[in-house]
């Protein structure tokens, strides 16, 4: 079988969606299927390459607004690569339009992965009115297109699709999985030795956030929670491993951090993937303050390392979290602060360990592709 993926971002671009599609495409390629990815060009990356058995072909787009440009400029390459494909697979949002149109022109079945569906939540976000309206309009426009199948990475996402009238028989659940080979307890190194190696203080209560400083990830609320946490837990240190994109979010967090109590926050640029588990192991807990979450790789990765988590109950996080955890109200700095203070005192809730299967994730998609071809 040949599958043509049309997605705006793919590794080495960093993100949960990128990890999901890389794991899927590489899993399919390992089973002997041909996978080609049509995606945005990245600075420093070749126009064409083979990554772990997957053919990656990049569309040259302006760096400013690259995702938007991909919606317009991706169609030509999508048509070229999908003409002999069995199935086209895309994602929300910017890859959806060229993929759907290519499917119509070539009479090919098109599947879409819905990472998360916000629906009415768009109006509750602290976004400028125009930005909230555009986001809601884009979501509505994409989900109005009649795709042949919908891959959902959580029950919450599947429920969101129902809000838009997507038939249940067209949507299927396929939980992705963290990289359990990378994210596992580091048994040979204790917390003390790791802190010494990476330069973190030994005696402080360290709570860790890592990821993008986008509005939905809740980093702003976490920064706003710091003053109360410092009053109740004087030795607390927030470590934030932040992507510099989106630039507006990154600058906003830097500005907030500058006004916080001295030595209460450490902001660090993104670390290499192989180094990230050391930072998780070094922390006393991981914070996932999301306003919405399609799956929640950060949560799943921390739980895989047996690291306690303070998370909101937004989106899919209650489905994903396990082990020692505390769930709090999303969109509230006060609730986050109270949850982290409780965590510093060991007030965890315990939940049976969850494990997500990468092989099952790939098999679920294979069965869905085969159903499309039978039709």
C-alpha cells in the first residue's frame, strides 16, 4: 500500500503532531508500506530526503506564515505524489485543504487526523476577538469538508467531531504512544546526580514545564501562578524548557518572568530529544497547564517515566494521565498554584499505570485504510 501524507509540519520540526505522524509513517514503512510525506520546507533541511524509511518532500514556502502558504502552495506537490497513492492522509488544519482537493481531483480516499477540536472553547480563550473568530472559522471550514474517515487521538477529540455533525461510523479512535524506549525511568542515575550534571540546585522543589508557549498550552497561567507558589513554597523553582515559537508567546513569557520573584524561574531553550528525559527525571514533578489538549504527549511522557504530574482536566488529559497526579481547573493560575503547592506536600492522587501501544496505533490506521479501499 502507498500512503501519501499531506501535513504542514514534519520532523525535524518539533511538536506533538509531528511526533504522531513520524511514528505512524515510520511504523507503516517498517511493515513494508510506501510512505511519502508532503510538508513545509524548513530552514536547513533538504527539499527531499528519506527519514527512517519515509520519503519526505518539502514545499518551498515563505518562512513568515509558512503554514498558511502551505495551504496554497502544497497542492501541486500533493497532486504529483498522490497520483499513484492508495490513500491520502492529512491533518487539521493547513494540510487539509490541498489534501482534500487532491483527493477530489484524483478520486482518492482522504483521511484526516483531528488532533483536537475546540468548538465553543474558541470564544472562551483569551485571544483577540479577530484571532478567536479566525480560528473558529478555520476549524469550521476544515471540518465542513467531507473527508472519508477521521482519525481521533482521544475520546475527547471524537466527541468534538460529533459537535460538528461528523458521523460516528466515520471516526475511529487511535491513541498515539510516547517513545517508551526514550521516556522511561533512568534507573542508573538518581535525581541528585542528574541535577549536578545539568546544573540544577539540589535542595529546591523543582517543577518542570516543557513545550511550546502557545495560548492553548497554558504557560501564561503557570507563570502567573508563581508568586503564590513562592509565598507558600519558598524553595520552589519553576524550570521552563521553551520553544521559541510562537514568537509572540515566547516573548510574553519572558516578559512575565522578568517581573517574577528573583530566582523563582529558570527559562531554557529547547533541549535535544535525548536530553529531555534527564530534565524530567531531575524535576520533582511535571506541569501540564493546557487549556485544551488533543492527546498530551508531555503528560504521557512524564507518566511513562513514573514522574508525578500536575495537569488540568482539559481535553484528553484525564484519559492520558496515570500514576501519581493532581488534576486542576484549566485556565486558572489560582488553581494551578494550589495544585503545585499540594504537590510539594505530597498530596497526590494515585491511578493505575496506563500504557499506550505504538503497534496498535499503526494497526488501527491500517485497518481504517483497508476499509476505505474496500469502499
